[in-house]
């Protein structure tokens, strides 16, 4: 998959702002501070496309990136971050739920988790929903460069156990720094959007 053009097509704070459903969409979800924006920048080979921050909860909208006029990569707000008002949190939850349940152009949902930590109860809840809704159940384990290579299997097994995943092939250890597994993910994206 060669990325020729990328456009931040729409920043949507509510449903009426979503773009037309004229392209297949791949959504990326994960708890706050899991490295979603860094992953998107790295995967799309752009330094500042998605806004990154050391402060969790930076993404508060659904961001639609139009790629090669062929598909959209959709960045959803992080879940599970407590340091926002209940009202704001409820708004994010509604936005995420509406998109995930009602968007017909949605082809696949990727869950991002931090490879260094055991997935949380919220991660498990999200993963169960992804599987129950008929999506494949791909997991991107971010921050791969932050662990020793010898520890990789231990961390992957921990993710598999917590999320109850039988097939290790569904998990991609990824580093936004080294772009480890970028080629494998690109192949997977190609398969999904051309299916």
C-alpha cells in the first residue's frame, strides 16, 4: 500500500458532521494515552497529522482521514480517561457508540493496547463488543520499542489471556518509533479495503 495522498477530511464533534459514506472506513479505538495519534502519524508516514500529547484525552472528536481517495482511517476519542467532566465523558461515549453502531461504511475496528501493560477491563469490554459485532478482532500492541525483545512473547501472551484471544496472528506488536510491523499492517489494510 503506497500512500500518495492524505487529507484530514473531517473533524466531527457530532453525527451530522460525519462525511458521506462513499468509502470503506477502518476505525482505531483504544484507551486514552495508548499512543493512537503516534500510531496514526507513524503508519501514515506523517509527523504531525494527528495531534499527539503527553496529556491523555487529546482527541475529543472523531477524525476522518481520507487516504488515496480509496478509504478512510478513522481516529476515535480515547476511552477510560477520568480527568474530564462526567458530562464531557458522556459526550465522548455517545459519539464513539453512535459511530461504531451506526456507521455502515465501517469495515473493521482495530483495538490499540499498550504492550507493556495488561489490557484493562474497559479494553476487554471494547474487544468483546468488536468480536460480538462481527469484526475480526485485530489488536495493535503499541510501544513495542519500550520492551526488551526477549519479553515480547510474555507480553503477547498476557494480552491474549486477558482479551481471550486464541489466534496470535490477530495481534500486531507495533512501534511508532521503528515502524516495526508497519508492512504487515499495510498488507492487512489492503486486504480489508479491497475485499
